[in-house]
C-alpha cells in the first residue's frame, strides 16, 4: 500500500510539513518495500484551490493514506471523495511518522483540522481587501 | 467621456469625489464598481427602477456520461474541479467562469450551470443615472459582476466610474477602457504608498491620470512631492474639514450644502477633459 507524507524537503529525513496543500514536497512510500518517490508539489504556489490540486496529484499516484499536519475543508472533501484516509497532527521526520503509522500509533481524522487558506501565510490572503 | 475614480488606499474619498462630481454635472451616468461594498447609493438615495440577479457559468456534471478522464481538472487553472476514480467534486467558489471545462470534456459530460454572484441595480436621481452591483456575501469573485455593471455604460453620456480600493483585478477591470483616471489620495504615508502602486498599474494600462488630494492639511507633503517628481497634475484639493465629514456621515453629498464646491468640481471636470484630450 502506498502512503503519502507532506514534507519540507525531498528525503525520508525531511520534517513533516504541517501544511498539506502548500507543502513543497510529497513523499510517497510503498509500505511493503519502503521504496519512495519524491513529488514536488506544484500546488504550493497556487492562487487558490491548492489543497484540491494537491489531492489530484497524490490520488493519481495511487496513495491510499495521507499523513500531514493539517488539512483544510476543500482538501478534506477531495481526499474523502478519492477514498484516501487522512492522518493529521503528525510531526517529526518522514521516516519517523511512517514507522509510527506502521505500528498503529497514528489515528485518522474525520473532519478538516483547519479553515481555508491556512497554509497561505500572513498577509497573502487573496480575499483580503488591500487596506 | 469615461472617467474612473480610483485610489489604491481605501477610505481616501473615492465615493465622495465620484458622487459630488456626478451631481455637479448635468445628466451623467455614475457606475459604482466597488461591488464588494457599494456605497454611492447611500449618498444619492436613488429610486431603483431595475434590479436583476447576476450569474456566472459554472460546470455541472452529468455523472452517467463521465468516465473520470480528468481532462477538466487538469485544464482548470483555479482547481475548481477534482476528479477522483469514482467521484467528481466541483467547487463553485473557486470557479472563474471561463467555460474551458465544457470545451475540453471529450464526453460532453460537463454542462453549463449557473451560480449567482450578485445583483445589478439601476436607479435615478433626477437625470443622474446610477448603476451598481452588490456582490453576494462570501462570494470572492468580484470581476464578473464589475463586467456586468460596465456592460450598462451609456456611451452617449459622460460616465463616472467609482472603483474599488486596491490595485488588483477588480480595479483593473473597472479602469479598463477609461479615458482618464482620477486618483483620490490623502497626504499620509499609507495614501502615498498605495497611490504609487496604482499609478504604476494605470501607466501600464496607458490611462492618463491626475490626483485629487482629499483631507488636505493632515499628514505631510510627500504626496505633493511625489506628484511633482512624476509630473502628475494635482487636480483638486479638498480640505480636512469637520463639516465635510459630518455631511458624509449623514449621507449627504457635501456640495449640496457647500454650493461653492460645485464650481470647483465643474472646473475639475473641464481640466480632466482637456488632459484626456477630449
């Protein structure tokens, strides 16, 4: 089974990125073989809908579980529609969270953990009026 | 002639200038394109004669015909469509209404639906016509509604367009096609900073411009210095005056009780005409 972890860099020793839709990399790991593939997240700089685009990418790669810090409402809907299990609140390195997941120490979530635009950073909200 | 009124910074007095200018002249058309917060009608109290809902096209899916090829999702630049193996999700609030997904779908499974983004209103105060849009609460896409308001431009008349604050898409859509743009600024650092941004945008759009300094007397001289350096004409100064603010807060355009300003606004309009080469 393939699982996907949002990461701040492109290796198994990278830290888990707390943002799902706007993380720089996805690391897709085959749990049986521990072979992994690094996918740059093209959605990280999207104007809007980053979470949705990110789900599209990892769904096309065949991931069945996503491990991240937080997911917003749109990504949550898309992940649910794609039948991808969502694990939030993860921290540490990608390798550590995968081991934890294998041992059954990480739990799935059944609701979005943050509101929209969480990963956009202060001052970049595109709905804000420019006062 | 079409004159738009923008500012960059919010709260500098765009609507005050637009409304007072409009009622100083005869038979003009005023468009309020600040569809997120239209307020010219609060000063004008027009009689609304026409009102209609405004929609944008959004995709709706005929599930039976869809084979989940994902062409629509990869086409959409705004990530408004998600295609899973078994399910398709459409996010109307992200859709810009371009209609591209209808065209790229090989199965013709996507058909045009409509999504209400706001309301267009049209009214009169004597022979002054006011057209404005009201965006639905929570609706992020102002541009299609601004476009609809501008579709009502009456080319046979002088048209004054009140723009939203800022210097992004809604302002560009509003100012597009104007013969001249009046930038209302205030002599503060915030006013200056946003004025500079807006000047750059309008110069890229090749729209001639001039500045009205509102609340003159507060802040410093930096807006004046900037205009001098850049060769931007200062068309009018409106002083920072309690009476003007009080009238505004009561929903009264200040020239109605300060008639001496009527001539000033008429002169402003003549200067604008000359500068626009009209």
